[in-house]
């Protein structure tokens, strides 16, 4: 669960934004939903999905989607990444 301020629709911290967006994707797009026959948290159908992470910055969302959810992701960002 992601902590939210009861009086606001914003997350408590910017560091939680990536998790809020990930939850939004899974709640609102059927492509991200695990199939009922899948016993694991990742679905076999997610292997065929590729997400375009536009203005992906450091690539946090892409990293989570790929490494935790097994979803391919491509970052499209005109800035040069600075991974400090």
C-alpha cells in the first residue's frame, strides 16, 4: 500500500510517484492484469507487452516493470541519464 494524504490526491513524497503510476497501470489497463490461471504475481501475457516510458528520466518505472513485473520497457528521454 502506498501512503496517501487523506486531504490530498498526491502521494506523501515524490519517491512514491513511480509506485502510484505502476498501480494506476495495473488497475486501469487490462493488459497488465494477471490471467486467472496464473498462480504467480506476473502473468505469462505480460511477456508480450512493451511499455514506452516517455520522459522516463532515471528509468525507475521501467526498472520496476522489467525486474519485478516481467514487462519489457523502453525509456524515451531526450536528456542524458545521470545515475548518481
